[in-house]
């Protein structure tokens, strides 16, 4: 990716900070703001419009199954060519 911020802790919504102290809420560990999570991948469920999140649990509305918020759907296509359409 050309964006230098891509995948960095300081742009992840699961990382919180107080001044220069950063923490990952997924793994409950201290992180560096310029660090990158090995679990982060493009197309993760956290950015999918078909995932509902309630009380810290994620559920895929397409399959009805619970999912890990940082999982990547098998139907994910970064080019959008295989997007799912509903009528």
C-alpha cells in the first residue's frame, strides 16, 4: 500500500492511547503507535458492512455465524469484482 499509515496501531480503532502510551484492546497488551498488528489484514470484518457488532461480539449477517472482528471473509475481493449483491 502506498499509504504509510496502512495497518499501523495509531489508526486502528482497537488501539487506545493516553499521551504516548498505546494499548491494543484486542490482545490487551501495550503497543507502539507505529507498530503493526500481525492479525491486521485488508478486508477484515471490522470494515465490512455485513457485520453487526454488539457487546464486543461480531456476527456476519450474510452467514449468521459469529466471527472474529479481525477475520477476513472468504468472499472478500479487494478489487470489488466479486461483490455480493442483494435484490
